[in-house]
C-alpha cells in the first residue's frame, strides 16, 4: 500500500531511510556497505550526508530503489531528485 509523503526533500529522504531499514536484508546491506553502526545511524538520521548516501545506495541497486519508492509512494525520479536537492543545499 502506497503512502502519501510530503514534498519536503528531508521528509522524503527520512521516509526512504525508514523504508530501507524496515527490510532486514536491505538494512543489513546498507549497514555493511557503509560501515555505519546502528547507534551511529540513530544519531545521524537527519544528517544530509547520511541521507544522500542512503539514496545513492538505493540508486546503485534498482530493485531496492523501486521497492523503497513503492513503499513511500514516490517515483524513482523523485527520490533521485531529492538526493540532488539535499546535496545542493548541504
């Protein structure tokens, strides 16, 4: 079931983070590839660098990108644009 998400780029990125972490396999891959510990993840959840790294991680594996986008109710292009917006404003 798709959710309605706000247009704020940080809110969308946080929604993508939550959706990523809700899938055990995807979450473990993200943690393994980034080297981020769960405690650090909690402390940095709103960090623009972490959020852009998360979206880049999703972009690198299209099935995960599409699954997360479906979970949060946005198109893949929108999530990629969010990464660019956050990078531009960081």
